[in-house]
């Protein structure tokens, strides 16, 4: 029964990708992907600090928090400002900070392999993702194949097998390991083939993840692809007052999808 559910989910996911293909193709036409290989690495970029540890991990050994407090938000704003010209210059003037979250991976908590362990693109077209590493020894890198853009966007048939649970972890000749350690930053376009190298002697990894995308595209395809705050149409990211103020100063927060609730700011497509 479990395998049948996996097959059904995989086919449903495939149909979703077919439904958003024309939208992604149309809205990504303006992006000149020849100006960037799609992957960059910045060692010793910031002084890391403790972000704590989650109480629970998933069976894949991962945990995520969508609550952004002041110190993390202020660092996120600084990095966003540092790279804003590059991000907006590549993705276009309608770029927003689409999602931001803390992410932990602990190999000692892993009971099964994550889908992100296999080669894939994120099925959202052009999107820049930045990893800000607070804790890591480089043994759990993200591996990217530069210039492997899925463009014009076409749902890969390998996605059906990936969502059923068939792993594709063969090394590629031109792959690049973004082996980030504490204090490092890695950046890549999720339209390029990439995967998490979880099977090597992996170590604990704690990172801040920031994702930037064309807001109009994300508003349309969210729910059928992993984009939008908390990767859905109804999920939310929350900010402290100081985190919101700092990020709002960057000009890449989309205030059409933010509301204040008590002493927190909530960021969600549900507000559209």
C-alpha cells in the first residue's frame, strides 16, 4: 500500500509540473542564463553564531524552522543587500525574497534517504538559492552541475522515479561541490541540476536558506511547485520586528504578502 501511495503521489506531482510548464517557460524568457554558470561559493564570508538545535527531526534526518529572529534576520538582510545587484540583475526587477528558513541535517537522525539526495532541479525555473552555513565541516555539500539549466523548462521523466524513491546519485564529470563550512556562503540557481551529498561521511549541517524568484511567477506556480513562503500557498514565515525591519530595508520583501500579527510579521501567499 505504501508503494502504491508513492506511485500515486509521483504521478500527481508529474501532472502538476506539466500544468505549470508553459508559465515557467514564458516568465523565464527574460532571464539571460548565459551570463552566469549558476553556482558560486564564498568562503569565510561571515562570523557564525549559534542558532540552536531543533527538538525533532524528520525520518530523513532534517528539520526546518520558518521563524526568523532578529540576529538571523539582520544577517539575512546584510547578505541580501550584498548580493542584491547580482540577484536582481539576473532574475529581473520583479524579484522578491520568496522564502527564508533555518535548516538542519543530522546524519545520526536519518532513517531514510531524502528526495533531495538525488539529482534534480527544483521545477520552478530560474530561482537563486543562498545557503548561509552556521555549522558544518564541509562533509555534507550541495553538488551542482554548472550551466545545466532546465531551459526551456521541461519536467524531467526522472522525477517520476525520484518521487517513487529510486535514487540517482552517480557522480557527474563536471559537478561542483559547494562544500560549505561554518561561516561560508554558497549560491546557485535551482534550475540547474543539483543534489545533497548525504551519503558520504556526512556531518551535522545547520544553515539559513534564502530563496529569490520572480514574484509573479511564484504567485502562479506555488502549490504545484516548491515555492512561496514555507514552500506552499498557505504556509507562512514569521519575522520578529527587528528581522522584518532589516529585511524590508533591502527592498526584496514583498509587502503584498505580509501582515502583522501581535509582535510578529507573517509572510504568506494566503494573504493575496
